[in-house]
């Protein structure tokens, strides 16, 4: 059993390493092919690194986006090391390090200079990369680290937290490139946040109601596959046939829905299941350690 766990953990590490590389490719493509040619800023620390790079463009020492991305993230690595986890921090350093190198090495190429097109395509690429990283237990540094810590306290979505912190980036885009570019940057920030929330489904919650005459089997099957609490209401009466069955309630993430559905119908193929969105959970809701 320990050998199997070791193999699973090794594959998980390889997957996270690969995700960090994929993110680096996506963010470097977004910055060098779309945002820089279109004079569009990214969200969070990447956007701040772009701003510093722009302001030092004609200075004696030009601070490139790739270099500044790693430098600004360095203090946040320390926070993540103590507040989140060591493993999470190591893979975060990998993701930021790879992306910093790729942004620095590959020079901007103008596919198009249309700010709106550059904003949209850059946001889609960056949002996909960030969402993938968060989904597989690593982050892209910067606001992701702050967002994860705030989410634990407030239940806010990470994409929403990004938008709140990015007001500064929009204002900077307006002052440096003009307000039309600021509006295009805003569109990109919103698309970026939506892409993160679409892919990072671990923070999206669903309440599941199950009507079954095999409550113990269903509950055991769910808890065998997932670490979730279940509330059981005994002897609920159906209004049509007046049969007595039991009702089970639980809350899971969208990421876990497939496993929940499979567990339910393995235990009781005739169960009635209803799933609704849960906007927030107050109390003991288990979240896996990163």
C-alpha cells in the first residue's frame, strides 16, 4: 500500500512540474505576443512587472518584465512557505521561475497591434494557465498566494479577489498608455478572472440532495472516495406514492461532482439526485492541504 501511495505521489509531482511548464509557456505567449505589442497590462504581479518595465524603458537600467516578475514575487514566496505549505511554495517558485525565464528569453512579436484583440487573447491564455496551476495545487505567485489566504477567511473566489486588487493596474494603464488602453486592460482583467474561475473548480461549491432507500450504502460509498460530511434525514415521505425513503445532504466542489455521481449510482442506481449551487459554506468544510 505504501508503495502505491509513493507511486501516486511521484506521478502527482511530475504532473505539477509539467503544469508549471505549461503555465510558463502560456504566460510568456500572452505577454510577448499579445500584451506587450498591444500595450495591455496583465493582472496582479505580472501587470506590476510590466508597469515597472515600461517606466524604466528609457532609464539607464531597464528592468525587464521577466526579471521583475521573479523579484517582486520573492517576498511572497516566504509568506507562502510559512502560511500555506512548503510543497506548494516549491512548485510556485518553479512556475514563476520558468515563466520569468521564458518571458525574458523570448522577445515580443507583434501578431496584431489591436489593443482589444491583444487584451482578449492574452487574458484567455493567462487565465487558462493560472487556473490550471491552482487546480493542480500550485500557484503563479503574487495575488494567487494572497487570494488563497483571503479565500480561507472570506470564501471569496480567487478570480474576484484578482479583480479587486487590479484597480491599480487599470489606473496605471490609463496614465501610461491612455484611457482607451485602460478600458481594454479592464476587459482583459475580467476575462482573466472568469477563465480562472471556470478552470479552478475546487472553489465552486454544489449542494447535493440524494433521495434513496439505501442511505447507509450511499453514504459509505461517498465517504470511501471523498472526505465529505453527510447529513441524513430518516423516513421522509414522498407526496405521490407516500413511500418512505431517506434524504442525504452534502456539499462538494465542482471538481468532485463526477466522483460523487459515480459513488451514488454504484450504491443505488435508482437514487434521485438534485444538485444546486452553494454560494458559501460557514463551518467545518474540509479543503485539501496544498
